[in-house]
């Protein structure tokens, strides 16, 4: 008798699991997410903060260098004799 009641109790669970859509899937973590998780495990908070601050400084330096190049091109165009292209 108990075997029959145990199989009857698991039947709704099996039906519920099969009722999920076939397209439902769990997205695997991206490489960025995996690296961030590894970073959190391996580095202490201070190291993570220092690394992020350094990366932000690199990006800011790149932005400033781009602005300097654009300003230099503009100054060269204004100083050049002849028709103005700007």
C-alpha cells in the first residue's frame, strides 16, 4: 500500500516538471561574470578597488589623449594657410 501512495505522490511532481516549456533554460554566466566572481574570491576588497581605480584612470587618460589629438588637428587646420576646411 505504501508503494502505491508514494508513486501517487510523485506523479504530480513529474507532471509539473514536464509542464515547463522546452525553451526555458538557464543562461550560463558570461566570461565577464566568471572573471568578476574569480576576482572576488582571489583578491581582497582593497586590491579590487585599486584595480578598478587604475582601470578608470587608464580610460580617463585615453579620453584626454583623444581630446588632445582632436585639439591638435583643429589648431593645425586653423594655422594652415589657404582655404579653411572647418
